[in-house]
C-alpha cells in the first residue's frame, strides 16, 4: 500500500516537472526568459522548453501594433495662448529584450517624450499656424519619437493629433471671425450674381435691338425694292402704251379728290397746276367735239381747207378714227370735266369749312 502511494507521488512530481518544462508561446507574442535572474533568451511563438526551477518567464510582450492615447496636455503657442492638445500614438515592439531592460516603463517614457516634443514644436508656432499645420506637427513628432524609442526596441509608426482646444474666449473670437468671413463671401457671391445678371440682361437687350434693327432694315429694303419695281413697271407700262399729255392730265385730275380724303384733313392746298390741267383736258376734248360737229367739206373745197383738215386729222388721229368712238369720247370727256370741277368745288368747300370764314387760308383758296 505504501509502495503504491509512493509511486503515485513520484508520478505526480514527474508530471508537474514536464508541465513546467513546456512553454507554448502564441503567435505575435514574445517571452523573455531569465536564468538565475539573468536574461537568457526570448521564446518565439510555438513550443518551447525551459528548465524548471532554473529558468523563468520575466516579461511577456505583444508584438502587434499598439495604440496609445495620451491625456490632453496644455501647450503654450508662440503668441502666448494656452491650448490643450490630445495626441494618439501608434507603436510596435520590435525588440522584446530592449523593451524590458533598456527602459523601466516604455509607455510612460513615450508619453513624457511626446509632451516635451509637442511643447517644443508648438512653441515655435502661432495659434493659426498650429490649427492649420497638423501634418507638419505629426511629421516632426514622429521623427523625434522614432529616434528616441529606437534604442528601447520600439518603433513609432504614426503620431496623430486628435484634438486642439483653444481657450473659450479664443473660440468665440474665431467663431465671430468665421461668421464675418461667411457673410463677406455671401455678399461677394450675391454681388457677383447681380453683376452677371445685369450683364446677361444687357447682352440680351443688345441682341434684341440688333435683331430688331436688322429686321427693320430688311423690311425697308424689301419695301423699297417693291416700290421700285412698282414704279419701274408703271413707267414701262406708260412708255410702252405711249400715253399722251391728255391721258396724263386726266389721271392727274382723277387723283386730286383723294387728297381731301381722311379724317384729319382740315386744310387742303389746291396746287397751281390744277387750272392748267383742267384747261388742257377741256381744250383737248372741246377741240375734239368741235372737230366732230364741224360739217364735212366737199372734196372739191379750197386747198387751204383741205390742208387744215389734214393737219387736224394728223394731230388727233386717235380721237377721230370713227363716228361712234367720237361720240363716246365726247361724253366721257364732258363727264370727266364735270366730275373734276365738282371735286374741286367740294374740296374748296371742305377746306373753307375746316379753316373758318375768317381764316387766311380760306381767303387764299377763294382768291
């Protein structure tokens, strides 16, 4: 019975020795081993063996990238303003032995080094530059920390400024400045929009005026071309038909009554050529009538009479071409003369009524 108990005790001791001999290190971990209080070696990830009672694990480190957020630190700028700056540090342990034996507390050391470096960097900048130069501050901080922590077996990968808090009075002043700047930009944009609107409106008005002027020009050109063609056609018709002065005088008398038409005609000046035109038409048609009523002479009349008849016939060949035509022509001439005289009388009466009995124009018309 005692032998069995002794065997069980020995087996338990062997198991404990074996268990204490084996060390399994996880991935991305590192264990520092000390033998009799002196650094022996660093266990790598995987299965490792140590001597129980002789070797012991001193420190365990995580080799992955770590994040360290420091507390807000007061920093004085170049223009004597106190700002609180909060930083975030990204680091990684590259040498577990140096991290354990070169510095007592690497996190505290990094924190204090960050504060001192930050004060040195911010002390050479004013507030405005501090707020707008974060990339420059991060680069300078990373360079200083990387050089200092290299001998500690730590590599600083990145340093970021999380927040920069100026004093409340400075914040209020900055808000006012930003508000004034926004108002200024708003006024400038509004004025620019108004200017562009006026420019576009003026450009549209100019284009409209140009187009209207071009349209008016084309219309006048077309109207002038039409009138010119009409005058040319009338001129050609008159010359092609070989109109004599009698026809022209008759058309002249026929056009005169149109001068008195219109609601605004209160004064009508009778042209001086009217009497001459009337006399020409009257003489022409009266001569034709006397020619028709004159008894024909015998063939054996005097030589002087024959010559006179031939001369009259040569002068008015169109009006003496036949007896029926001469009758109608005489009637038409009498009617034309009566119409012309009546139109002239009516025009005179209308002019006298419009001008009044005491008007000089009336007396001038009567004379």
